């Protein structure tokens, strides 16, 4: 069984919806089990979470975009991961990332880059979103797959005056599911290749 963990923060529940979609996409791949690991606060004890992540074959990182970057709680997790980093415990695990914010743009790329750099510091193998941009022509619509046109990872947008039942949109959740599936398929193939080697 290939194990995929989705480790994420969500202050108000919107990014939680995106994380669930990533996990559902991953779990749709035969032979892959997906686990949601929600970061509750910057001051929590990260040791149990880090112990679980050491056993995962793939880790998908997720954070809301707050002030143009990953949230403080996510950053606390990232800094706590300096412990496994010391011994490169996550080296060669498969990685991916996602973010959600209030604006269509909202400086989400800055957050995705932070997630990518975190994975790179750990020596992980980053999986891009792998979708063409949607909603970028006269025929486009907000219902398109990858309507926000991201490529580093999955992007979602949620209205700031509504709860998680109204955002992320169905198209953003579909895009998140795609990322989960893609990371899971990559991890499964990577594991099979390691067994053969
Ligand atoms: C402290 C704070 C900073 C924010 N900064 C941004 C931002 O830089 N760009 C943006 O588009 N939205 C920003 N937002 C809006 C959130 O990204 C948006 O409400 C998101 O859906 C929250 O996700 P969550 O419910 O998972 O916490 C910010 C919200 C908060 C609370």
C-alpha cells in the first residue's frame, strides 16, 4: 500500500475543503491510502504528526494564503520539520502543494513557492499540477478545470464573506482532486520502480 499524507492548515475551514478534495483524489487511486493531517495551531506539539509523515511515501502540503504567504501555523509546522530535515528523513518522498485564498490572484504563487522550497530543502520529488490553464479565452468559464491557471500546485479561491460551504468552488475542488490523484499515481509508480531496482 502506498501512503499519502495531506498536511495542511486552515484557519476558517476553506482550505480544509480543498485538502479533503486532494485526499479524495489520492484515495481514488487503487493501492493508495490517504490521510488528512490538519495543523491546528502554531503552538501545537508537532512530534506525533512528524512521526506519521516519516512513514508516508508522499506528502502534499497545503496552506491558506495569508498576507501573501503561507499562514503562521503552517510556518510553525515547516520550522518544526527542521528535525527530520537534519537527517533528510523525507528525502526522495514524493511531494505536492496547494493553497486557497480570498482573491482570484491574491499572491497565491508566493505560497506555492514556499511549499515547493520546503519540499526541495527536504530533498523531495515535487509533482507539478500538470494542467493547462482554464478560463483564459473567450470560451472559458469559472467552471473550468484549473480556472485560476496555476502550475506549481493546485490553487483555489473562496469568497471572504462566506463560509466553506460556498468556497472553494466545485471547479477548484475538481482541480484539487486532480492534484491528489496525480501525486498518488506518481508515488505508486515511484514505489514500484524502487522495488524493481
Ligand atoms: C490574516 C489573513 C490574511 C489574508 N491574506 C490574504 C492574501 O494575502 N491574499 C488573499 O487573496 N486572501 C487573503 N486572505 C483571505 C484568505 O486567504 C481566505 O479567506 C481563505 O479562504 C482562508 O482560508 P481558511 O478558511 O482555510 O483559513 C487573508 C485572510 C486572513 C485571515
